[in-house]
């Protein structure tokens, strides 16, 4: 089956109208995104759709506006079958002001059924016998790069084309165990935002180890985090490229005052004048908090 690309808002609207005309009220959806891995910021890079007849992609980076994808994701009378949609919903709202609506997220079903592993690749193999794709090869793939490699596109479509069958298999199991009501309730709670604490976290709060710091060290981490983020944005590089998360946490956790520790943590590939500016800002903050208790 060849993949159809919707290249502009007009084609997206026409596709949605065609779904309505043929009475297709459910589609399977997945997305690929960039999360501060190859460049600064979070970006929606690809939308993959399977509607039982067609495999469809939308390239948001090529669109002149977000009107088409907004209509697609916010269309109430189109059920989107997804897997683990919370991070996708957060990205859509943050990047485009789009509120993901009418979603059937299969991840809560897997949790309710107590699978030992809850990644989609594992569940597909367990339920449908679908051999896992070479996930490691594409975990670090740069979805911002154009054109997208054919193998990467095949990988991107690999999961979404099986979501309909997975939905049927999981719903059947949930029904047999009397768990359908709990599953639908969890989906409603996800969409109402009652389970969305992760989506509302500040970026610095998501750093591994942040909550193990005491309040004073958290404040130091937060201040350095924002300075690092400022330079990452200017350089259009991931924050971890500027100064690694692990080293930043170590700096705050142990209240390291050694200037060499800070200087050596700044990426040497950054131009020297910028490195010196970063060092100066970091050193100033560390010095200001040197006498802070805790």
C-alpha cells in the first residue's frame, strides 16, 4: 500500500471531507516529533494516519499554516485511536494551541491488563504476533531532516497500521475481564486533564533527579537551567548539547564551586566567546548562591 501525503490545508480538508462522505468515523493515528535531541525545542515533525483504506502522512514542517491539522486533531466526530497520547497532546497544545479531542488511547488498556512491558512494540508482538521493527535504529532519527528516508517513513507507518487490530484484541480482553468501564473512564480522565500532571510540569521539573534535590538546590538548578536554555535557543541546539543534564544536576546536588568543573562541562564545540559568556553567567549564579544554606 502506497503512502499518500497531504501537502497543504486544502488537501487535509478534502481528505477529512472524504472520510465523512464514506462514513469513516475512526482512524488510527501516530506522530513523530523532535524533543530537544537534534535542535532546540519541541517540534511536531510527522503525522501518520491509517483509515482502513489508506495510509496517510502529513508533514507539518511543510505546511504554511496549522489550520488543517487543527481541524483534524480537534474534529470531535472523528475517533482517533492512539497509543500513549499524553506527550503528543502536550506537544500539540504547546506548539500549535491545538486541543486533541475524541481520542481512544490504548495505553490504559495495557496497564489494566497488567502486561509485564507496556511499550507498543512489545504489546503488538504479544497480541498480534507482529515482529518488532528496528526501533533502536530510529530512536535517534532526526525527524526534522528533509527529505525523510524511505526506511524511516516505513518505520513511522509500521505501528499505526496495526492499531485497529490491536484495539479489537484489547477491547475483547477488557470485556472478558469486566474492565471496559474502567478503561473508558481512564480515557475520559486523560482527555479531561485529570491525569495530566506530567503535561503541566515545567521543563526543569522533568529533569531526572530534580525532585531528589532540596529546595535550595532546586532553586539553583532552576536558575542554571533557564540560563542554559537561553543559550541553547540562541544556538539552536539541544540544551544537553550546551551543558549536560547529568553534569548540571551534579553541580547543584554537590554544590560544586570549582570553576574548572563548570568550564569543562561547557561543550568545547561552541565558539569560544559564547563559551566564555556561558561560563560567566554560570559562575555568577553559583557564586551568588554559595552562602545559601542547604
